[in-house]
C-alpha cells in the first residue's frame, strides 16, 4: 500500500472513530504495526504519470524535468515582463507573442508610467508585509484555538462535516 493510501485509510478510520483495517484481509492496521515496502515504493515511482500541462504520460523520474524545461504547453511569461508585459501563456506561443509584443517599442514615458504602477503595487505589497510582520512581532499575541470535530451523516450518500464549539 502506498503512503498516500495508508494515511488516507488511517485518517478515515480515525474520523469514524474505529480501528483501521486492511481492505483486503481485514487485519488491523496502525502506524506502529506497518513498515515501508521499499521494493513496491520503487516500482510505483517508475510508473508513468501524466503531465499537468500536455496530459502525456512520462515516467515519474522524468516528469519534473519535462514540466519545467521540455513541455510545449507549460506556462511561461514574456521576456519583457520586467518592463510591464503581463502576458503569460503556453511555451509554444511564446515566440509568436514576443515577436508581436508592443512593450519593446513603447516610448520612455509610457514605460515609466508602467514601471511606476509596478513600483506602487510593490510598495503596497511591502506595506502589507511590514504590517503583518509588525503584528507578529508583538511580545504577547492572543489567540483562540479552534478545534474541528469531524462527523459523518448516515444518509444514503455519507457526507463528512466539521463542527466547532461556539466562539465567545
């Protein structure tokens, strides 16, 4: 059983407030009773995975490189982004966009206006960051701990809900 399925099985049993059991043999499962099966983990890691951009299948070991460097459908940005071009799109459309991009032909005044807007946006982000940082730097911070209790319905289709005690 892969780690993701194992954790899902344990979490689901915990929500139902019962002991987790193996879906095949029904023996009890707990974190302390299980050990990793490295051979299976290795075999699973070599199974093909789907690229999130082009939907082609690749071995997991090659998928990250494909998505970062090779995929023609990966999201990329215009090389003129630093002077204000907001375009982003698939890599295979990049050369066409850059050939038609109007930002390199803008006048100095137009570029200064765009750069001033970008600078104002950056300043607002920095103000927000600094205010959050100063709030978190207080010596004493009050907080309210909220605990969610899971519960399932007994309807035809079971649903999972979370409830909390009332906040005062």
